[in-house]
């Protein structure tokens, strides 16, 4: 009895001490486009990730964590607002977070509202900073460009010729003859984070570190390529020829996006694999610099570390190259959490080193989890459950949640359970995989009679409500380059890819005529655009649009359509 009383008193004293101590700091680390090709997740035996592995070994590693969406913008927006895509209507990269969710309080602002200083560097949101949510940022938050300058080869493409306007211009790779310092980019991000950890902080700190690699382009210093000789590169462990044979038609269409076939045709498959591994190795080295700085700082014992990637990446599996798909190679992401003992009243013992959790979890849970760990008020906007139960009990006993990843249209999603995964397309197609025995999802079980009961259970526990997709404003779209007339012949159209709208806006003081230039270079009028007016026009990548003065038929300039929906602004003539 005396021993029991002593234990209770000790625990009460410990909790009182934690309650009276300053709130814990947060080091929030994001890595971009990183799949499970890290040592501790076993995704590729050739990968070199000692720093990711040591962080995982020092805290809790989640082996069944998934992203809210398989694309940067909807995933990061969901993480930072706490709202799932089916709740917000933000499903893809072309949409604008603040047009759709103008009032949601982002994680750094929420911490600022509760006494924290919020600082960060690198890509946390989708190519913008949201300056109002931070106390300080590098690069300067006023620029709204989160990426520090990095070395860019003067002649691009370097390795992979562009297959057409449909191809993302940064799908390329090269070993650069530069030092880490000369390369810049993530090296500068790490520098900034290290500087913050070396300063005396007057407030508890929310510190964000956005490492851009292994996002494309896979340009990194050549020393990171050297451990991966080209003749040693193995094909992805998850690759299986003809793996789309049992996939619904809508899944096969999403998989065959032309990149993989183009890379194979150019003989660049193994070169790309090598470059991805090198980019991971580089990013891991930058992470190591940050972890070293934290471990040697005054904040080593009172900082919660959370590391995540926004989504994975396919490198030929299911004939796909890129992200955006519902399969595990894209939805499954690294997630690590380290909580030192004695700094969180919600988890007083902290996370035990080397703990592994196999429960299905989602990055949507990061917002409420951080609030719980830091003892902050609950945010009323939280579509994901806190991870505190599995941080307390990594066996997942009592964790009844499954992890949902939303695709780019309402009604399309993937649901990850402990042993199985279910995929549902908006058109109605389904897939079911036994990931315990088929981790690469080679065999679709959805059509088997023996799967009927499991399918019914997944359908019952799948999302039922979907916010309609919210279209981005025209003003927020990318702008096509205006090519003023020089008197030379306008190039012919080389259409290549699916159709989408482009919005032509006339800023001149006269009416203009919009003309489609055909494959032979002949201009065919399709309509006029009045002064200050806008015209929506369906088009395709590689199509050339000539703008003429409607009254005189004098050519004014032309646009060449790129790979996505955009605005095409016909500018006022420059004054002499």
C-alpha cells in the first residue's frame, strides 16, 4: 500500500512539474514526394537514409500512414487546416486553398494564437508561404515563394528530352558538379532551421522545415549519385509487368499517363531510379544536419519532432510515373513522431525509442495530435482523429479508424485498413488488396465471391459525403507566355494531350480576333474578344492561338498552350 501511494504521489508530482514547465517546442519537418524508399520502411534495399532511420529509431515509426490526397496541394492544405478534401472541396493542385477555405486557421497561426513563435523555411504549403500565419520565414515571407534559390543547369533538359507540352518541365535529372553550399535549395533551408535552433527563444517555438527533395527536378550534387552506380540499379521491388490487367478501366487510364512509356523509350528508366535514390540521399543528409543541430542545442530535450512526406511516388509500378494515383506506392508515406519524456502532460512518458505502430493512420491527424501533445485548446475544425491513442499504445488496440486518401474528384478514394486496402473510383470501379500478403497490390480481389463480405464492410465504412469540387478563379490560374508578333510566321499547332479550358482576356483598347492555328500553320478564326472581355476556349497542349486586330486583321501575337488550364492575357501595347 505504501509503495502504491508513493507511485501515485510521484506520478502526480511529475504531472504537476510538466504542467508548470514551458510548453514543448515543435520541429515540424516535411519532405516532398518521398515514398517508402527509406531504410526503416524497407521500400527499396538500395536506398541510403541513415538520418531518417535514426529519427525513426529514436521515436515512433508509423508503417501504415497515408496521405489525405495523393497530390501536394490537397494534402498539405488538409494537414494545415485540419479539413479533409471531401469536406472542403479542395481535391487537386490547380485549386487555391484560400479561395476555398478563406477562414481556416493554419497550424502555425493556431500556435501563435496560443503563445508560440512560428518560424519556418522551405515548402510547407503548395508553393506559397501564407505570410500572415508566421512570425518569420525564409525566404522572406513577403515574397510568398518558399523555395530558396538552388543551382539550375544552364541548358535544360539535361537527361530526359521533353516528350511534348504535356510533360512537366521539371521531370528531369542530373548529377551536378557543385558542392552542397553551391547547390543551395534545401541546404539553405537546413541552414535557417539550424540558426533558429542556435538562438535563445523567448517563447515556445513552432519551427517548420520544408525539404523539397526528392521533388523534381532530381538535380543534386554528384556525390549523392556516386553510391548508386548505374549498372547496379535494380528495378522497383513493386514492379510487375502487366500489373494493370485486373484494374478497372478508370484506374488503368489514371496509371498510363505517358511518362513511364516516354522514359522507357528514351532509355532513362534506370537513370531516373538512380536520380530518385540520389535525391533521397541528399534530402536525408540535409535532415541529418538539422537533427545534429537539434541534438546539440538547448532544445534537445523539450522539442517534439514530427516528420512526414506529403505523398509517395511511383517509378514504373502499374505503368505509372508520378503521383496522383490511389495505390499504396503513392498513398503510403513516412511518418515519425518523437516526444521526449516529461514535456507533454498528455504523454508524460514520451515515445519509447524504436517503437513501431502498424495501425492505419492519416496525416490529417497531425493538427489535432500536436494540439493534444502541447496542451492547447481543441480546434473545432478537425476532420481527423488525434493520434494520441496510438502514441500511448502503439499496438493500436482500440484504434477503430481506417485511413482515407481522396483522389482528384468527388466519390474517388482509397481506404487503408490494417490488413487490406479498398479503392473506389467515381465511376464505380473497385479494387481490393490483401496488403498483409500482397504489399505491392498485384492481385485485385474485388471480383472474387470470397471477398463479398470484406467489400461490403469497406463500403459501409467508406466516406458517404463529398463536397463538390470548387473551381479555381481565372485570376489564380497560371499565365501563358505572350509572344508578340515579329512579322515571322506563327508556328503550327502540335496538339498532344487531353482537352481543358484556357481563358483569353483582352486588355487592349480594341477588339481582337482569336484564331486557331492548325497543324499546317493556317489561322482559322473562332471568335472575337471585346475590350476588357474574356473568352473561355477548350484546347489541348501544344495548340497555337493567334491573336489579330479584329478591324485590320493585323497579327498581334500568339500563345502556345502548355500542359494545364491557364489564362492567356492579351496585353496592352507598350508605349514608345
